[in-house]
C-alpha cells in the first residue's frame, strides 16, 4: 500500500484514517503483533501531527471519538487531544481507566499517573 499524502486530505478524512489506524492497532494488540502495532503507532502520529499543523490546530476534530465503541480509538483520541482539550481528554482517560477494558484501561491509567507526576507533558 502506498503511503497516503496526508496534506491533501480533508480533516474528516484524517479523522477517518485515525479511526482505521486505531482499529488496526487494537487488532495487532489482540494478536500480540508488536512490530505491526509500532508501525501503526507511527502512522497515527503522522495523522495527529498533520491535524496539529493545520490552521487552528485541528486535533479537536478527534474529540468526537471519545464516544467510539472501540477502547483503542477512545484511548488514542484522548491522548492525542490532551493539549487542545485537557479537561475533556483527562475525563476520557479516567473513564477508560475505570472501564476494565484491557489493555487500554491500563494504558489510560498509566497515562494519568504520568500526567500527574509531570512525566508526560502534552504538546
């Protein structure tokens, strides 16, 4: 598959791509495919960076994903929007952490722990 040119995509297309990548990450986690997960992580980061670079920082378009049915999508959206919607993203992480949907609940809990201790600083 060719690497998509993210600069030519509309914001809604980037959000859709973010969801597809997140769902693929969930599947990779389920099958313990760490290499695949890591490649998908880099793709997700590229999409997030493209949204951030857009006028007005378009990462707020990911806020709608806080209610997605998939925990990995919600987790990725919450972590990706901490800089633009810190209170809402933190609430989303708290909800995931208490959901008992693992491994995402553990990741969300650790993210909150790292935020509270200043280890993780959203940008």
